[in-house]
C-alpha cells in the first residue's frame, strides 16, 4: 500500500509541475500578445 501511495504522490508532483509550467507559458504568452500585462498583478 505504501508503494501505491508513493506512485500516486510522484504522479501528482509530475502533473502539478506540468500544470504550473503550462500556466507560466500561457501567462508569458499573454503578456507578449496583450498590450497590458494583466497577469503581473497576481
């Protein structure tokens, strides 16, 4: 049971990094496209 929990935590970390990386790419892309940097406030 610990092995499955460890696998799930590793999968969660990998998916979280993918989501965070894609979010940063999207915000940087919108910063370049839009004249006003909307996402710099957050």
